[in-house]
C-alpha cells in the first residue's frame, strides 16, 4: 500500500506541475495525451484506494474530466478572423471590391479601429446580466470561461439602460504593457516562468482553471463587435454608432475608434496610429477598417471565415527588444 500511496503522490506532483505550465504559460511540457494518461492512472488509483485520495488532488479541481474541463461553447454567429492587407495597394484593392457593391454615387464610410493584439472573447448578456464568457476557439466553438471573464477589471457584470434581452459582445482581452512588465518582473523574482508577450499573458490568464488566479491578473477588455442580438430593430445601421451604444450601456470601447469617409482617410488613420504606436498602453499589430454600414456588411458577407466587409492592415513587425 505504501508504494501505491507513493505513486499517487508522485502523480499528484507531476499533474500539478503540468497544470501550472499549461495554464500559467499556455506552454505544457508534455503532450495532452501524456497528461491525460497520468490523470487517468491517478483517478483509477483513487477509485481503488479512496482512503489514500488527497483533498488537493488535481482530480478534485476539475470535477473528474482531464484537460478539457472547460465546457465547450458553440458560437451561433461565427467569430471571424480578419483578412490582412500588408500594403496600401492591398487595402485599395479591398476598398475597390467594396465600392463595386455600391451604387455609383454612393460613398462608403469606414470604421477605423486599432487592432489590439490580445485574446478575442465573446461576452453574453441576458437582461443586462453577464451570463457567459467564451474564448474564440476555432471561430465555431470556444471554451466556456465565464468565471474568468467576470474577474476582468473593466467588464461590467450588469449593463445599465434599456438593453436588449440577449446581447452578445465581442472584443479583445489585453494585458496593459505596464502591468505586463510588472507581472513578469514579479514572476522572475519568484523564479516562475515569465510570459513571452502580453498576448500570451492575456490568453494564459483567461485559461486558468482557478478564476482566483485570473482575478489577480490585470486584464482589460475592449468591445469591437456584436454577435447575437435580440431586437436588432432598435440598433442603428452604423457599426460605429452600435459601438457607441455599447459604451452607453457601460461596455468599454477603445477611444481610438473613429469613422472616415474615404480611402485617404483610412491611410491617414493608419499613419496616425502607427506614429503613436509606442505611446499606447497595449500592444497593437495594425489597424482594422470595417465597412460602417451594417446593411452593406450583410450584403458583402464573408468568404471562408473572413468578412468581405473588413480588413486588417498590419504594421511592419516591431523589432523585438530583448527582454
Ligand atoms: N483585434 C482587434 O482589435 N479587432 N478585431 C476585430 C474584428 C475581428 C472580426 C471582426 O472584427 N476588430 C478589432 N478591432
């Protein structure tokens, strides 16, 4: 019995370490199959020797399921990825495609947004109360991280005003740069692994099993699009106006977002944000231009999984300062 107990303690230590790696840094040192095998071995031994089972066993934290203990969430409206334009010519080709769909004398308004480099999430509010949070996953289904998103500093648990019965908000979770540096400094001092960049820090923090750990992470959320909405009739036809409506209801919307009425306006916006990139308190990897008219967005639809009505224009890669 002693050797069984020893093996159980060894398994517990191994699994806790692998969990830490997986959820702290999103970088497990063993493949999931190996983790699952060890997990099942421990589970079996605990079933055979309940008297030897520890209250802190990793099998207690997850309610019995191995790694995949986040419930899966189906995105009724797919969470799209963005097509990228790496040059002004590629962007102009995009705007030409859009203009082809317009009547001749119509001009197209674009909504311009900084492209936040964090982790995309979906928040679902029912009667104004936050009822679910989910990662983007593969765009069709993600992980249920409700308890974790509730700990994000600027995510309202209750919206204010006359809100739709069901409102799904999508946006980016970022770890502000100052907080990221301080967090990594602390991790270094504690001989814990540091995050390579703020995006990993945000993604890894959101995938913590224990939301008390997430709660200690300085995360911010910025809304940038809407998913499921009941009562769409009351919403304006403009994407920008809808974001301002989200702001009125208490959701954080990035202050850099604005509309322009020409391709030149988009180019100016790209240059202006690029020039100020180092003064922003979060990582961005470009700007996003979206056709502002929802009606025109629906008319343009999307090809594969990227919308025809939006395009990201990426900045040149930032020279990586040696941290
Ligand atoms: N990452 C980011 O800041 N995004 N991502 C979108 C997006 C993705 C799909 C539709 O819109 N918009 C913004 N500002």
